[in-house]
């Protein structure tokens, strides 16, 4: 389990912005991060002037004096025309000049490329030394103007060279696969200092923003504010400019004489989207602010000059800016301070700051648009274009936060890559367990949020590290273990909340319950004790900021302190303690109905010697796991003979094979050798089968394991990197659940094939056991990559026929991951859902199955089918012909689509039907749901 109690600190919780600025405002049209440079607004793009070119590189068909062509792509440089390059196969062009000197504002580039390339250009600088320069992907924020097919770009030097290091080369390349058509460049050079400014007589981006009656785009969502009309807890004021912080009001600073302000906080993470700042300054100051991070070490962070490119909203004199971490901290170095200063002389008038802190960009919540009429096409009828649309719309591109523009335009069948998939009703299917759509209980969000009941989840799991130490007799206490200073605490935000409250809430909302029961032998004795108190152990590496008596059990040098006696925090909880709990639940069930559908035998026992080392410091062995499983499992079975019992709830790859004693320092894998070199899970199953054969008591019904994708940047819940590489790996990581050919792209470096592997072990060592993925999470839940990974996982759980699965914990409201659940559980807002019988499907080409998925279901009659189609490719739209073999002809169909954002699924018309086929447009990075009536 990943820490649950740390969320209590609020570092990653959503924080409401309290100032007057409207955070529903969009990114400026000049700063639509990541949006397509081929895409123009309905009212026409803004037009900008750029500084004059002072160091020409290429123009009028000639390389300028001193520049040398060192490119590697196929190219033609024939005067007097433009340079022509083929940039397929990730091609590029490098231009070099020795002794390059001068102050530059940025790189100017005028180019023309095929419209189907979309965004594809990456620009960077190079040097003959060891400096590594940022790679800047060109997007709409760099577009100064358009002239027919030609696009004028300006890439600020502060993005290309934030440290102002010496450079000698300019490099252009394609950062994604494009076709072999020519890309033409007729101007390339370095400009005088300065940035883009609205051209005379045109509407500036900020004016467009203020004139917009229905803004849409990105919002700033805080993660850890330092100042919000007052200094927030944990942050320290270290500013050096004259300033005033009085009451609940904006900070006032005098930034003349290059003054500045610094705010410090220890133990900051590195996984933030960027820095947000809301300020008001005299107009005469112009652009003057510089922002950077700092640390107590020797790391030098980039100094970023705030410009119009960073503005996300204006409200009168107030300006809200967002500076991405890719500019401030591209290497994700540790930092402890936020620093802002004037980078040029300004007057002594006050600069006011109402908000400053760490945040991210997320899609703006917008009202759900009215649904169009049902899109039911008769057999053989052509696709119906939307009103006033005569040409296919360009494929929408990704926007900040992985949110894409909505489905729309005509069908676009002629422009997308084609594929064919067969939904085979003649092949054997199986019943889908309703428990695969499970989520986890979150104690500190339980009484604050209601959207967990809107997901369409079918079950909730009471689990995680603290449940190993839950005392059902007291009812409302457990121990937070090493997640939070080994403290006994009240488990919820209200003292009367207990496990019974959890079960009652599930009954009230029609969800089934999976309940973790402790096997560790110790539970919390009260709501106040702590295992490593200062009074007994002295000051430690970290002390609870809210309860200074509670330490983390490590010395200042990071060494583990010897654990106390377990009675410091706990009382014994033998099997009889659990038997009594289960009997009390069944007694209450006589009035309310069955409250527990599955009992889980504790949580990640092979991590007890670290997670719960205060009461179980010794690593668990093969034999201890079996002994505790039989003793406590028997106690559950005796109290509830009809119980479904799951175990061993192990955390991941290592402990599918080895005990904690095997992998502990000095363990030398002696434990597995002593047990015939049989991996832990197969041995566990073998012994429990032998126990049932010898005693007639069935201990285990379901094999329960946890699954967390490994690898850099994957993250957890809302956290996780969202760059192109990590996003693609996150989506691919789902293959470790089911695909025997997929080799895990992390330290595991093996073919995990988790569910098929478990099926083989069960078949050989203890047949007819179910499979539960008791915890899983793919990270980046507010990003489209996290949403697609979740949707793909739900489809695979259905396909693989497992018993249950429980996401840890549950996604934010209206996030892409929220809508991934709704794709299967309520796609139309009226209860439309994936049905109960799984129908196999297959793509004609294996390559298509790597980038597209389709999961199909039907009801008992076979006349109603629901399918979920996913385009997992970030760059390529697809036209997919879905053939329903042996299912009957398509009588009617509704199609719903989702590409990101908070509004959810929209009913579409971009499809056509004929007989037993549906031809469907699948935009890049999208979820689509087909709701069909069939005539058999």
C-alpha cells in the first residue's frame, strides 16, 4: 500500500484559490501549451511582431556567413528557394558557427509542412562543451503569425538557454514520426533581445481573453501554496526587499534596486506542475519579474523571466501566471525555496502578490454541452457531417495537462489510419464479475467528498497499512505505521466513524464490501500512543510537526532505532479476536443483510518488518505466513462458513516469488532454498490445498496480490510525470497485467504477465481459486495517460475473467480516470454500462492491437451489446471497422466519445453502419463507447 495518512498534511490535496481572479479563464491563445500549430481559433489567430533578426542563419536560399551545414536529414539547399528537408525517421538539421557572440531574444523560424504532420518540430541549442540544453517542442505558444501555409515561429532564448550558456549550434528535428514529404524553411536566425508583441492594429491575446464570453482551456490547480493572502503553515518568509505582510491581504513588496522575495519550506517534493503567481504591479514596470527555485545545497536553478507566454488569466490589474517546472527545474532537483525578484530596475511603487506557490495546470471545468439528437444511422447510410462543416477537421492536438479538444468535425475517415477488428459472438465468452470495478476507502476523504458514489464503482475495499492495526473493539482507532510517525490515531475526520460506518455506507449506496482483517497480532490500544516518542528515544530525523512527541524512528543520520515493546502502542489481537469481530458482523447482518462480500487476510505481510517494524521487526518467512494464514483464516471460516476469503495481499513482483526473509539484508534467499526453491505464491497455494485435503477446512477462495507499475515517473494517484515518454510507458505498463510478450520497462526487466502467471500457478497448485488485484494505480489520474491506462486495465480485467480489482484509492471528480470508470459504468449519464457477458475480439493486424483496444460485452439475450474502444496512440487518429461476427445485424447504435476535460462523454455522429459492421473514427488518445441494438 502507498501512504494514506500523508494526505492529511494536505500537500497534495486540492486547495481552493481564494482570491478574486477567475481561474476558469483559459490560457492565452498565444500560450496554448502543446496545442497544434496548425490549429486556429474560430475568430482567427492573434498576430505578433518579433524582434529583428541580428544573426541570420538561413534566408533567401543561402546559409549566412560563418554558418556551416552539419545536418543529417536528406535535404536540398538550392538558391533562391527555401531549404527543403525530409524529416521522416526522426530527421533533423544542425547548423554550426564558431565564436558566436551577442545577446539574443530568441530563435526565429519560418516554415511550411504538410498539415497532417501536426506539431512535430523540436528545437535546441548545442555546444562543443558538456552543457545540455533544453529540448523545446514547438507548439502554438511559439506562433507569431501565419501566411497561407507558412508559419512564423519565435522560440524565446529563455526556453532554449535559460542559463545563458555559450552555444555554437542550432538543431531542428522531428520529435515524432512524420511522413516523407518535404518540410520547407525559408528563414532561420537569432533575434535581438525582446519577445513577441501584438502587431499594430490586431487583437492581443489578453484582449481576446477578456472579450471571450465562454472561455475554455486550462486552469491553475494549486498543490502547495506558500502565500494566499497570508503566509501559509510550514512556509517561512526569507525575503530581502522591503515588504509588508499584514493580515489577510496581499503581500506588498518594493522591488526597486533589484529587490526580491524568498519563501522557504522544508521537505518539498519535486513532482509539481509548476509555480503559480498572482500579482499586481504598475503598468510602467512592463515585464520585470524573474522567478527561480533555490535549495540549501549547491544546485543552481534556472532563472525564468516572466512574460506573456506564462499568463493564464487577467482580472483588471491582476495577472495570474504559471511557470512550468520544465523551465524552472527540468532535472527535478530537490529544492526548498521559491524566489522572485526584479531582473531590471523598476520604480519604488508597491508590487502586490496575493498568491504564490506550487501548482499544476488542469482542464477547466465546463458545463456539459447539450447532447445532439441520437446518432442512429440506418444500414448503408453515409456518415452525417455536423452543421456548416464541409471539410474534415484537423486532428486535435494535446493541450496542457493531456486534455484534448473534443470530438467534432466530419468523420475524417479518409485521413485516419485504418484498422479492422472482429467482435466474435461465436467464440466462447464468460461472465464478467461485478467486483472488477472496485475502489479503495480513503479515510480522510470519506466524509468530505461524494463523487466516489458517482464513479459507478461496484465495490469498496477497507484496506491499506493502517488496517493491519485496526482495533474493532474500540472501533475508531488504528496505527499509521511508518506512513506517519507510527502513531495511534482516530481513523477518520469524525470520531464516531468506524469500520461499521464504512460497511453501512456501502450498503446504503449499493456497493459490495471487501474487509481487511488483521493477522499481524497487534492492534492500536488507544488514539494517542506513538512508538518512538521523544521522551523515550530523544530527537529523531523527523518529528511530527503537529505532535512533536512523535518521531519517525530514525536517528538524525538515518539509522533505524531499536523498536520498543509492542505494548507501547498496541494490544494483542490473536485469532480469537478476529473470530469475535466476524461473529459480531454476522449478527448485525441479520437485520441489514450481508455486509461483507470478501475478507482479506491483512495487507502486504512481506513488508511488515519495515511498515510495522515497531511491532513486527523480524521479516516474515514462508512458514510464518502459512501459519498465520491458517490460524486467522480458520477463525474467519468458523465465524462465517460462507465467507469468501482472499490472501495474501502481497505488494508486488519481488514478493510473488520470495519472502521478506529472503530479501532482507543477509537473507541470501535461504528461505526459498529451504522450501524446495518453489516461489512463495505457488508454495503458499500448494500448502493451503494440502491443508484443505487433510482437514476439510477451506482457508482461501481468492488469490489477492497488488500491482503497481514500476519505473521512473510513473507516480501514484494524482502524481506522476506526464511527458510524452512517461505517458506512453504508463499506458504500455498495463500490458504487464496480461500480455505474455511484454517485457516490463523498469528494474523488473522481465515478462510479468501477472494474470496469466497466476492462472497457471492456481491451475497447478490449488485449482478453482479466483484472482483479485487488491491494489493498483497507474498515477497521473488527472492526465489523459492515466485515464487511458485505467480504462485499458478495466477492459483487461473483464477480458481476463478475474474475480475483483480495487483501484487505490479513487480518482478526482471529472478527471480522465473518473471518466475511464464511467466508460464502463455510466457512459451516457443515464446508467448505460458495460454489460455482463464478455465477448472476445481480435484485430486483424497485431500492430493495431498495440495501439488500439476494443472490449465488447452483451446481455443474456444477445440483442444488446456495449463495446469500449480506446485509441492509445498520442499522435495518430484511426478509422476502425468493427465487425460483429455471429452477433446479428446492427439495428441501431449510439456512440459516445471522450478526449479529456471535465465535461465527460459526448454523443457523436462520426460513424457509419452497414449490415453487421460499424465504421468508427477514433481520434488520438481517446475513449469511445458503442451502445448497439442487434437484430439476430
